[in-house]
C-alpha cells in the first residue's frame, strides 16, 4: 500500500512550469544567425514552433531548416528569439509548448488587469484582458504548465477576434492556494476553480462564455459545462489534448517518472483512495450524454499522456456537437504549436457563430 501511495504521489504531485516527464533532453550543438543545431531526435524533428527551455534559458524555435548542411546526428531549426539566457554549445534543453514568459503586457504588449477570483480554497489570481464583446473566453492551462501557456493564443483571441480573455491560475499554481492533499486531481476537483472564474465573468458583465482548456484544463472545462449552476451561460468549449481517461493518464505520468510497471495498478488504486477519482477508463468528463454545448477539439495520436482513442470515441458519439481536428506529430497540449495558422483558423470558424 505504501508503494502504491508513493507511486500515485509521483504521478499526481503538481509540477507547474516544469516539463512533463518523457520529453528527452536535447543538446545544443551550435547556433548561428537565425538558426540552432540540436541533437537529432523525434522531438527535435517535429513540425511547428516550440519553446526551448534549459537552465536559465528560454528561447523559441521554428521549423526545421532542411536545406542547411548539418551532421547526420543533428537537426537545424530556425531560431526565432532568445528571451533570456545563453544557448551555448553543450547546453541541455527541452522543447516545450510554452512560447512566452511573463505577463500579457511584458510578453505580448497587451494591456491587462490583475484580478482576484474568489475560489473554493481561497483567492485565485488571473489576468484579465478587456475588450468590448459580451462573450468572454476563459482559459485553463494543463499539466506541467502555468497560465503563461495560454499566452500562445492570447494575441489571436484578444487582438484579432476581440474577445475579453480571463487567463486563470488555479489550485496548485504559483500564487494560488494549494490543495489540502498536495495532489493534482486531473481536473475532477480543479474544475470548481474554473467554475469560480465563470461566476466572476458573469458578475462582471459576460453575457456568455467560451471555455478553452488544455490537458487537465480541458477536463475542467467539460466538468464545468456539465455541472456548473451557470452552465447555461457557456456557449461552447475548445479542448486541446483533453484528459478524458484519468487512469490512462495517471499510468502514463507514473511510467514516465520511472515507476515500475508492477506498481502501476497499485498507483491507480491509491490515487482513487487519496483523491476520490472515480470510474474505470473514460470517466464522467468523457460521457457523451453530459455534453450539451458545441465543442472544438484538437488532439492527435502522438499524445502519450492523454489517449487519443478516448477523444476520437467522444467525437464519433456526438458528431453533431463535437468538431475534431486531428493533429499529427504533436505531443501533449502542443496542438497549436504543430500548425498555429491551421489551429487559429479552426478556432475562428468555430467561435464566430458563438458571438
């Protein structure tokens, strides 16, 4: 039993702002004007745009530059910018979906307000970007990230589509209350913080709300749409890499953190006992009958944390409500990174009728 508790704690202990387990470290081999040479591996060959994180460094890399000469064991990508630190040869780095560090204003030049939301466990910090529309977007990040991750789409939502945006920090995040057990619940308790943000938005003038969640934030959005007393104000949900099968996600996180395979069933049972997580396989968030609002879902088979099969099954069961955009060659919660233009065009088409 003690081994199971340890294994479940390894998997469920919140680590906001730290890369998810399983993403390999890459070595910087060289840099030049507008380019960086990295260890050749599946992650470094992914299409799209990614953050690059290492000790004291954050940068952004763009597509692979196939026409640049390089050694067979390396890959050259476009170096978009270095936000801080130095990318010296030998630096060990990881790719991350997060492109920006800081606040909406410091990272993107977008004016915002710091607001405090009355949450179940205490005050929750959030960034509010005002705009004239009466339909708000509330964003909820997922595993291994913070409210900086939704900055990837903030410019598109606030500048191009002119939505007011509320970017939430919830329990376990920096500046937010810690859960009493110190564990993440994969959205099954955290959704009440998103519900608090929904209440805040309505009190402050939102006629309707779009919930946009990544990973466990997507699970939070589904819970909120199913159970909130204000669910009639939710016009739609945008889900990126949704965690629909909590057991599979817990097993994946535990295995990636080197929990022995023999302990994985014990970790699942211990997690149920410690957190109250319910069900076998896809749980309440994936119940097709619980979904009553339009949903735009971005997901793909390259996700090793949240099973693609559960998302595909949800889309097949509710074709009238769920629009599924399959994204290949993208890891968990990085569907935007693989092709930002396609992602944003899909959002534009989905959101415009909901205004």
